[in-house]
């Protein structure tokens, strides 16, 4: 509130503004803004996963949101101007996918196109959708839901419907990203014994020393990226089974045997190995 920029009361309070029903003037201008700005957004997207870290997430998200407010405002006008209907939502999702396709088609090498697709999946699911869901108007929820569905179908992806609070809350609670993902990927519940044992070890042993705390901090900087990349792999279940077999099972056996230092050394080896493989 001290930056000199105008703010909406509803936005500051996290409330949704009421959509105005009056006729929108100069609709082509807003459509042009959307097309041009989305084109710029995808063209500038370069390995956003690299910057996805706990310590900088809040500032990075705020910067992204403020930098793209004009897109959200133009989308609101187009939504109203097209009757605030399902067809209007479909028109907006089409703008996003057309901008992404246009940039993907510029890449001729298959490997680079595949990497760019992963970058765009991240941009849409972790930055764009959470940012537009923060924008306080009524169209953002139906748009976000349709965007996830249409994007997954168009690009054979598997992005989810995330929000700023979900992502930031996960960082703040220090969720066991990889362990949770492995357990869920193998059909185990969020309260499975394996997850609880490893959480207790993290909180009661690793976090009790400066060295252990530093290791945990590094883990939580890289874990969200690793999980995202495993989830995008066609053989994600096999990767989760390998993680469970090679790391989680030995960890649990060492913890149950009271071999806490050995487990700590193996935990560090896991972090280094996963960092080398996925980062």
C-alpha cells in the first residue's frame, strides 16, 4: 500500500468484485491487448522452474501478478463484452492456448520444443492461473477451471488447478513434497505410517542442528521442481516405486533402528542425487 500504486479495496481484502453488466466500449482494443500481452508472456518464458523457490516465491508471485494485471483487466472486459457466458470463457482460454501454440511452433527441434512445453505447463499452472484466481472478479474461477481442462486436452498435459494460497501454504508448512508425492503415487494416503515417520525424523532430528536445518532448506528449495518433473514423466509410477525402494524404505528402517546419523547421510545423498538428475 506504500508503493504509490492504486489498489482495489476488494482486491486488498481478497474479495471478488461484482462484474459490471454495462456495455463494454472498444472491445477490439481489449482483445488486442490480450493477444499481444499473452504473446509477450510466452515468448519471455525461460525455465521458470529454476526460480521456483521457497524463499523468493512470495516476491516472485507478487511481481508476476502486478506485471500482468493489464491482461487480467482486458480479459474481464472481453468476458463482459461477450455476454459473460461459457462461450466467453472458451474464447478466453483459446487466446491463451493460441499464444502458446504460436511460440511452440517457432521451435523446430523436438527436444527444445518438449522443454518449452514443460516451461509453459509450469507458467500456466503455477504462475498464470494462481495469479488470475487472485484477481477479484467473478469470471476467474470458471475461466481457471476451463483453462486447466482445455490445456490438458490440447497439450496432452496434466496440470492442476492451483492457487497462491495452496502453493505458499505448502512452502510455509514445509510439506514432505517428495515423500507425499511418492505415497500418493503408490496409492497410500496422506496419513500413511511412512510419511509420519519421515516427518517426525525431519522435525525432531534434522531440524535440531544447523547442518540438518540447512539440508532441509535445500531440499525444500528443489523438491517442488523435482516432483513436477516426475509427474510429467510418462513412467512416473516406476520412478515413484524406485524412490520408495531406494530411499524411503532404507530411511524408515534406519530410523526405526535408531540409526539417525546414517539416515542423515543417506538423506543428504538422496538430495544430491535428485538434484543432479532433475535440476
